[in-house]
């Protein structure tokens, strides 16, 4: 009986520990998300060493659970990544990255938004061109 009294508070504490934020399971299946990348512009060219400004606006009908900015080359190699876990229905993204790719090539800038904590995401990408060093 003493073991049961000890385990009940432990189980309650453990359950609260697994909820880092309000997950609202099943609340977001129809959460329309809009992602508008205003910078960089599709197919714009950058020289080695140029500062590339990443600007995007994200909006949704209900709360989102953060976003990630990625820049990859065509082979999928990550050149830049930044992830923000923030809860809101609107994000104004403004991030800078210096083009340090010596070989140049096509780069893919992607903004991915976490719609919920079940792994549902929405993303938008633009391709840009990096000139060789």
C-alpha cells in the first residue's frame, strides 16, 4: 500500500513533465497556413561573401508551434539551419546568412512551420543561385 501512495504522485509529476506546452491534440487539422518568402527572390544570384537576407511572413488561423529556416544545396547538404520554438499565429522572419559556398551552385531556401506537436508541417521554398568564388 505504501508503494502505491508513492507511485501515484510520481506518475502525476511525470505526466506534467511530458507536457512542455499545450499540445491541443487534434485541434489543428484545418489550420490554414500561409508562408510568403519575400527575400530572397526566386532565381536571384549572389556572389561568394554576399549577405543573403531571408524575410518571410507566416500566418495561420490558429496557434503554430515554431519554424525552421534552412539553406541546402541540391545534394541536400545543410549550409544553414535555424530553428525557433515559439507559439503564435503569426511570425515575421528576418534572418541573414553569408554565402560561403566556394563552388557556387543552386541553393534552396526553405521556411518550414510546425503546425502542431504531432509532426505536421507546412513549408515554402525558393531557389537561388550562388556564384563560385
